C-alpha cells in the first residue's frame, strides 16, 4: 500500500508542473494556435523552449511578444497581440513554455 501511494505521489509531482499553466494558456487562448508538442498555427511550445534554451533574455523578450504580438521568427504567420494578458500572466506563461520538454 505504501509503495503504491509513493508511486502515485511521485507521478503527480512529476507531471503536475508540466501542466501547471496549461489552464492559464487555455484561458488566454494560447492553445488555439499552439500545442505543447506539435506545430499548429504557431510553433509547439517544446520547440520554443528548445530554441531559447540558455538565452537569459528570452523570458522578457517572449513575455513582451505574448502581449504585443510579433512576426517573422517562426514563419510568415504573425502572432497577434494579446492585450487580455497582463505582464505577470505573460511571464508566468513564458516560464511554463520555456520549461516544456
């Protein structure tokens, strides 16, 4: 019994952080154009994380891009501005995106 409970706690602690902000991403309409592991209209979040791995300025650049929109980095389709996302939410979303694998 203890072994099963430990396995359950370990599984939840490993998977929960990966989905900790998917609810926020869904509520802010990010998931309409993005997915965690595959390209939709925009790049997969895991591809964004890989591209910006090790870039210390990535979080601030990407948070600004979430709010203001952008174009040209991932192809011809622009990312629209998201004025419904405030600065704190943008940074939380970007931290989650950059942690995806």
